[in-house]
C-alpha cells in the first residue's frame, strides 16, 4: 500500500484536501490517516500561529485520524532528525493496522527527508560556535550557511529555515557538524509515495494569506503568544520559530506597533509561500514527480483526480 503525499504552499488548502481524500477512502472501505509534515505544528499550545486548523480534520461528522501534531512542548527546538524518526514510527503503525498513510504539509525539507530516507545524525549544540556567531547579522549568517552548504553538498537547509538569526545559527551548527562527522549514525529507508501538489494562483494565494492573517489575529493569535510568554517561555525562544511567532512576539514585547507587525508579517508570509514553491520546484529538479492539482477546483473534483491519478500511477 503506497503512501499518498499532498504538499503545497501556505493557504493552498492542502489540509482540507487531505482530509476530504481520507473521508472518501473511508467511504470506499479503505481507512486512511494523515501524517502532518509541518515543522511548527508539532508544538502544543501553538495553535493559531501555526495554523493547525484542527477543525479541517472533521468532515461530515467523521474525524480523520492525524499524527505528528502536538507532540512536543513549546520553547523546545524540535528538529529534522526527530521528525524523521517520529514519522517513521507513526507510518509503520498506520501500515500495520492496514490503513492508508497520507503525508500532508508544507515543510518541503521534512517531506523530502522521509521520502528519500535522508541519513541523519543528531546534532548537539556547539556553544563555542554559537558564541563566535553571536552578534552577526542574519545576512552575514546566511552567507556563511551558503558557503557551508556548498562545501557539504547539502540541500538540508534553504531560506525557509533561516528567517531569524537564531535559526540561521542552528543551521550553521548542523552543517558544521555534518562536515566534521560525515558518517551517518542512523539510516531509515526511503518511503515510496505518489506525490500531489496543490497549485494556487499567486494572486489568489496572496489574497487568502491576507484574509487568513486577519482572521487569526481576530481569533486570538496575540493572546496565544501572551499566554506562552506568561508560561515562562523566553521571548527569544518564540522568535526562533519565525513568521507569526517572530513578528507577533516583537509586537507583544513592545518592539513594534500593531500596524508595523501586521505589515511586516504579511510580507514575510508572502515571501515564505514563495520559498515553499521554490523548494517544491527544486524537488522536481531532484527527481521527484509531483502531480499538480488546481486549488480552485471543487473539492470533490480534486479528490477524484487524486484517486484516478494514484490508480493510474500504481497500476
């Protein structure tokens, strides 16, 4: 039973599509469960800012089972090594129960790692390196990271992962470790999957991003971040998560005004979506076949196309 993967940029509707697909399979007698591929939805209590939209997993009164959401505490630094192991454990469990695994998300690095079976090692903190990098600008760190990537022949990080200095330092730490410790300590197999991408028109995507950002602020995204800070999670830890957590935290601690926060965050999310698409196009150049589905199609038509294409590809 080959896994189905549904990927796409933020605001493309990939989660609701994966859930609708799982429901249709259920109606046809094939149970299906969703594996999330989102680097921030793993954190408990970080719900609005990460766009978990858990209501999307309930369709017509049927609750679609999902995995790899709410599996670790906020303030910690979950990483690719952990995700790959957690994914494989959940994937094997789903298959053992005879259900169809559906991988769904927008973190291209996580998706590619499990489909290709990246050979990874756990990377410890390097305090000496961190001390040397402290105070450098994001631009300086990004140039350093690019140089390390070229030396390492690595596709392990792109700009999606380095929208803050703290994340860039962690990426440099990982690349430096991999240069000094080239032998992998763990191997997990590649996972065969038919890959579908949700393609959304750029103007429609921008409109949906803006509308969704306004809705999430109205739903209490600022209050969510205040609660996390009140729990004792340091502001710098929330800044590490980037996007909503970076810009809203800066607003909450008084670094920016509400209007500045909204404007900067809106631009950052648009840029993030563009980088996601750049990663997915890179996956195609690296040998992946992605079957693109138009986001504007009616839901039942999108589900039907996936089922037909999946059947054709695997016949």
